[in-house]
C-alpha cells in the first residue's frame, strides 16, 4: 500500500520497510485472520527479519493499528483529491460526490484485501484498536460531509438532508457495492460499477431522476 507522497531522504528506507510489512500483514490477515497470523509469518512474507517487525512496531496489534491508519489515510487523501479536482474543473457538489465515488471504487479495486479487513473490523467492538478505527472512519466520512454541507449552503442540496447520516450512507454504499463487485461480479468494469452508483447518486441526492 504505497504512500501518496515520498518520504524524506532519511526516512525513505524505513518507510519502504513499513510498506513491505503493511503489504504482508494485510494479505496474511485477509487470508487467515488476525489471531492466526504470526509475526514470524509477516516477517517471512515481507522478506525481513522478525526483529525488523519489532523495530518498526511494538507488537502485532500496533502494526495492525498503524495499517488501519495508513490505509484509511490513503483512501481519505484519494477522496479529497477527487473532490478538489472536480472543484478546479468547475463541477457542482454532485459532481464532486460522483468523483469521490469513482475514486473510492478505484482505491478498493487496488486494495481489495485492505478494504475487506476494514469493513470486517467496523463490525467488531472488542478490538484494542477500536478507538483508532472510529477516528479514521470519521476522517473518511468527514470528507463527504464537507461536500454535502457546501452543497446545502449553496442551495444545491435540500436543507432537510441529514448530513452525517447521508455521508455515512454514501461511504457505505461504495464499500458494500465495491466488495460485492470484487467478490461476486468481477467481470464488471470499474466504469460499469461507477455508472450504476452514479445514477443512484443523481436520483437520490440531487433529486434529479
């Protein structure tokens, strides 16, 4: 899971090592679960010594918590970039939401194992990283909330919409639809899935059928 920006020179090697560990951890945990995955397996899959894992992360739990931060951070940055690009092109707030849907689908297509883990963890409440999960989940939803609030302020969306719930629903729609696409309808293209969700957005949010 590559960072969206390059690390400073002195940190490049450590960042590259962390990237390897993130990739190894997310693949293994998606395959066999968190409890069944060992630090030895993560190190072996990443091609590093076991001590390297502990040099970068105090424990397997800390590694997974940082993996959540890292992955959701990439998703959040992708959504922000899509909304900003739409705004620079003079698009409406519906256009911004539509661009974010496509960006979200693209992220999930690129990182399906991470997305599966993220969605699965949202349903669990007994994890040590639950508070971190709630924080990063809030960051993703907040990006969508900002666009909705701008749309309401500009008269593009109804003042009656529940911004928080609508934002959460839009994020959930993308996550669930994309996972269904990846698991059960892999023959569909990204354009096909985006088109279906775009039509839903146009009818349900803007009121234009």
